[in-house]
């Protein structure tokens, strides 16, 4: 697609997520295999949540992570830039609903994030949403001011190296030594240069949205510039014994050596007189 300017791309993807909210919520529900197998186990380990902690969920979508955290005893503030997504999240019944506060907040608006309360959160999360953001620097800068001393910021995203809009999942069949062998791989067409591209998160959604691809160095560079260091990182792939998926060229056990998801935990680098390393 022609390269969009950031302002237009941001407005387009916000409109798309409002249009797609009902479709997405109906199909995502309380989580899919990406959530249950790849993301939630790593998030739970890295967060090591203690009951009563206050957690910010940025880009909460239909609120599935907010509900899980509230069920574990957290006090959760859950935000998204799509008002229709927030409406869907609020409509879902949950026993711990009293521990969740939802709000429409644009994660590219640093001031709006900071208004949620400086030094008032024990942790912040952003699950599979950074690639929907026209800029990641405001989120990183705001998170550094929202966290209490010792707080942690955990984010996950489509792995920029192997699961960006310019990658292709491949299967090659050959007759080898009298048997048929299928080899699965990922072709990477572009990586280092940031780009925008329209895509589809779930087939059949009402309209495409814009992906904002950034290489790993750009994502973590924004974090380092905001004063964070990385103290945990996992690259998550489906295990080889995961049940087969309907489409052999979808993420699943055929790609068990290639991680579609990266998840990292950040902490503030405090009290050290050093320049960020990018």
C-alpha cells in the first residue's frame, strides 16, 4: 500500500478498531491459542502479581487480560483508544468487575496517560497492541512516570523478526528417498526499515487496520530512552505437540522453532548516571 503519514494512519486504525470491535470481541472472547498458550503463561510469570497491586492495562481491547488480573486480586485500570472496544469490555460479565476501571485513552497521547496518576501503578502491561500504535515513544515515556519504584512494565507484540506484515509462512513439499517431506519456513521480505501496512487480524473482520512495523532496536530503543532496562524476555512459539491447526500454514506446531510472539519485562534504571544504550 502507499505509505501513510502517521496522522492519517493513526486515525484510520482507530476507526478500524471501532468498526471491528464487535466482530473481534465475539471471536476473541476470553482468549484464543495465542493468548492461552503463548502470552498468558509468560505474562503471569513475569508479572508475579501480588493481590491488591494496581495494574495499568494499555490497549486492553475487549478487556480479557484485565479480567484475568482482577480475578487474581489486582486493581486494574484498563484503557484503549477505541471507544467501541471499551464498551464491549464493560459489557462482559465478570465476578471481579468492581476491581476494573475502564477508560478511553489514546496510548500515543503521553499527557493523557500521565493523567491516570504519576507513580500510582505497581505494574503496567500492553499486550499485542504496540504494533497498532503510530508512535511508541509516548507510551514508554508515560510508563516511566506512572510506575511506582520497583514497578514493572510488560509488553508483548508480534515478533518483529518473524511475524511482521512483510513475512510469508511457507510449506515446501518434496519427494525425498521415496517419501513425501514437507518443510515449513518463514520468508522475511523486510525488517529493518519501519513501515505501515494494512492487514487483517481475524479473517472476515469488517475492515482492515494499519500495522506499524518497527524492528526490535526501535521498540527497545524507545524503552531505553525512557529510562527502562530489560530484565526478562521470552520468544514464544507453539510447541511441536500442540494440536494441529486447520490451516497448515497458520501459526501452530508446524512452526515450533519460529516464535510469532515476543514478550519482555522492563524496569526503570534508577540511580545510575549513564546514557541509554540503543
